[in-house]
C-alpha cells in the first residue's frame, strides 16, 4: 500500500473520530441522523452506500466509540478491538491476494462501515495508532494525527489551541511571580 493511501485512511479515521462534534463543533454529531450522516460521507470520501439504516448508524457510532476509547486510553485497547472485531464480523471480510504478492481485506458488501473497517486495518498495519491523539486543550478535544518524528505534538493546531495554552500558562506564572 502506498504512502498516500495510508495517509488518506488515517485522515478518514481522524474525521470519523471528530464526527461526534468536538472543539468549536461541539454538539454537532454527524452520525446522529441520516441527513448528517450523508454530509459526513461526502466530507470524508467514504462512498459506500450513502443511505443509512439504523444498523449502519449504530455500527458507525460503535466503531467511533471503541476507537476513541482506544485513542484516549480510557479502557483496555484489547476491549476496543474486540468491539471492532464484533462489528467487523457482521460485514464478512475476506482476504484478496494480488499478482504482486500483496494482500488486502475486503468486505463482501461495500458499505461505509466496511470502508471504515478497511481503514482501521490500514492504520493498524501501519502501527499508527500511537500517532492519533486528542488535543491537549481541554476545551477542544479534537483528534489529530501527529506526524512528528518525536511523536510529541500536543495540540491539533498550535495557532488555535497551543498558543492559548501557552499564554494561559505564562499568565499563571506571571501572577505567581508578582506575589
């Protein structure tokens, strides 16, 4: 798999994790109802069936919650993957081998859920989960991908959240120093 395909899969997973409504979009869950779900599909490039039934939305929200819990470290990573496995089992994946020795997992039926699961497999194979992080600004909570070599990025945007945090810390130190 090429680097661009891996980067696209990571970007779509980050979009899924942010679809609950974080930061300035708080409270706007793109998977809450069918009309928002269609906006989510168009924005992220997930092309499976744009029509969602109750099972699709339920499974997408379940995947999102399991992956968020894993990224946040709220619960055991194995529990999160068990939940992902449970959802994956409903979509009947099989291995597809190509003439160049490559292998990929494909679902028998194309859907947004199966596309998300394929992206989860790509992120896992790339061992990139430790680079998917949550913004350190408590008021934000946006999920982002940390491309730095040291894996030490803390904010989804330094200009928006990092600067606010640094200014607040400076002011707190200044008040302490003046006393």
